[in-house]
């Protein structure tokens, strides 16, 4: 596996993504029924995503604090964020979006936009980390 020495920027983006995941997980798990009624989204969807985001957030915080990162791990996070955005848009365009109210549809769009921004920032951070590694003197 190809390892990279992550820049502080990449670490901060991973940590921010993890913190955001934990915050959304807390809202979905602790206030999912209330949120479901406000947004006209299925409470099972919010519960399921809350459980997933709890693990995702913990994993990203662990990854952001790790000494070294495998480039494959960062690519997996980028891919995961891209899939999350695709899932949010798919829900929006399907039955869930049709049953959601305007706020619920906006919530799905917001999820898609935020994770696309995180994926882009992580990709940029990975490129900067690789560039910084290439500039280091041999043996350093």
C-alpha cells in the first residue's frame, strides 16, 4: 500500500468530516423522530444513517489522528463521500424525495453538497500531501 505523510490540511479536513458525521449522527439518533416529522422523511432512514454516521465519524477521527495514512484509505473516504452524495440525490429523486416536504428535500440536497465539498477538500489534501512527500529530501 502506498503511504503518504498527510499535511495538516488533510488531517483537519478528515477531522472536520468526522466531527460533522458525529454531530449529524447525534441529531439523527437523539432527535430522529422529531426531525422525521419536521422534514417528512422516514424515521427509519434517519435512524439507519445515524448509526452509520456514528461509525463513520469515529473512523474518520481515528484516521485524521493516525501517524501515517495509506493513500488507499483516503481514496476510500473520498469514494464513501461520493457514494453518500449519490445516495442523497437518489433518495431526493425517488419516493423519499417525493414524500418529503420542502425542508426534507433541502436537507437531502444539503447532505449531498456538504459531502461533495468534503470529498473535494480531501482529494486536494491528498494531492498536497503527495506533493509535500515528493519535495522531501531522500532519507528524511
